[in-house]
């Protein structure tokens, strides 16, 4: 007789798994389970490695730590340490990697402060043009955060596991809203909630440590939720202060004297979560109907931020999908204000691009000028873009390319 529970294993799509995790971890009321089914035999069967006396205990079956390796190569070498077979929690949070290895990133961390000959990679994450790493050097736990313009490095003696009933210990906080530290044994889900009234976000976990990159600004109280232990509140006295960058780029900062620069600067100084490298973003394209209604882009390399005068139109980092064309863009229909809804928001990767024209069936063409390499194509909004055409031109009117989107 066929076992009715012998179902085929099929991996859910990435966006489905990510959305499911976020809903479970942030929207459902927490009630600790009486028993975590299967945990006892799993722990008995696990290979337990005691890293140092008094240090955290890493359980390979729980954390998937079978590929954990020590790198003996210097940061100038190309590190080829293989990542674990799956991202943390199986949900791919922040492109998390355990046992990562990359020469370029370690080169920057190494040059900024801590210069080890050997190091043990533990966890790597990335989000919104920011990379955060945790690795071990002898008896120290080292945190390194990399942005395009800054490097933040800090080392502390490797801490003992958090006390019973505490899901994690926060060891590092940055001004960009990154949180990192060590987890208690058995904790494989962790959210951090500030007192700002914003929805808590899940952390990536691996090798007994966690990182939540580019989240909300530090407040005087944090609540850690581990889901198998009671919620744990951390008060100001127990929280580390935000780390200042160890190195800052000497590149010129973005304009803050023009009207557009002032709009952008005022926006980025208050946005939460913070925008990494906010001081270096230059004002780009904008839509202005009057002093009360405006939208402003900020640009730094291939990174974009969106600012608006509308309170419920979030000021956010915009991740543009990759493109083989001379421009990168995304649908802007969910942004803007009553008078103007942007149809397309983007960056011109070709410096010769001067205008971008959108042609949609049944409507008049809409042309946007490129400003500091960025553009906003305004429009009535709400119309599907499928089947529309983009025409990209030089300043003299020559067509660079025309294609259907």
C-alpha cells in the first residue's frame, strides 16, 4: 500500500518562501511551542564542536555547518571556500552565506583595521548596496561592514553563549541599522524589533551567529524574538553604541546646496531604515509640481534612492533589475502623488543617453530628460507596461536604441 504521507519534495519559489517567512516571523502572534518536535534526537545525533572554552557551541545538524573551514590564505589571495548547501533557514535571507570566502571583501576589511594571517569565515549577508561579514580570528569575533564609501570593522573577545531564555546577544550595531551577534544553541529564527513602531525584520543565522543588515535605526530598547524562548527585551545599558566607520572615502560628497540637493539631503537625514552612504548620493531627476508636491531621485554609481514629499510614499533604496540595454529601469506605478505618478524610474548606463521616451498603445508618447544619469518618466500610472516601447536618444536626437519592454 502506498504511504499517503510519502509526498514528493518540491522547493517553493524564492519569493514565496521569503514572503512566508516574513509573515510568520512578523505578523503572527508569538506563542512558544511546548516541545520542538524532533529536536532531541536531532541534537543527540548532531556533531558538536566546542570552539573555545566558554565560547558558543555550534551544532552541525542544526546549523548545517559541515563545510565550515579555516582559511589560511591572506586577504590578497582569492578565497574559494565553498558556501554551505543552503542559505540560512532555507529562505535565502539577504543572500546569506555561511563559510563564505572572497578576497576582494576581506582585502577591504583587512586593510581597514584587523589584519589577521588566518581567519574563520562564519556568516556573510548583503542588502541595499551593503555587505556585512562575521568571522573569527583566534579568540576574537570580528564584524566588518562594507559599503561603496565606508568600511566599519570591530573585534571583540568571542562571547559565551547567551544565558538561558535569551535567544541572542547583540554585539555590534552600525549607524546604517545593521545588527550582529551570537545566538543561543537551538535558535534558528530571530527577529529584532525597535521601539520605532516599525515591523520587526528577520535575521540571517548561521554558525552560531546572526546578522540583520541595513534595518531600522537603534532605539533605547530592542526586543529579540527567538520563537522557541520568550521574547527578550534589551535596554539601553546592555546595547552597544552604533559603530562609526573605520574608514571613509575622500570622494566629494553629494550636492546639498542646490534646491534639489537640499530636498535630497533633508530626506536622507530622516529616512529609516537609513540609506548607506547617504552623504555621497547626488541629486538626480525630479518631479516638482509645487513646493508641497515633489519627488526626487538620489544617485550614487548604479544605486538609486527615491524621496517624496508624500508622507505615505516611502523614502527607499531602489534595487534596479539588471538590463542588457543602455538603461536600467523599474515600474514606478506604486510611487508618486495625486498629481503625478511615475511610470518608469531608472538609470542611464550609457553616458550618451539624453532622453528616454515611453510609447504605450493608445496614449501619447512621454519623454523624460536624463538628469545626472537618472530619469523619471511621468504618466497617468496604472497602465500595464507590457508591450510598451522605449526609445533612447542622444542629445542631438540620434537614436541609441529602441526596444519593447
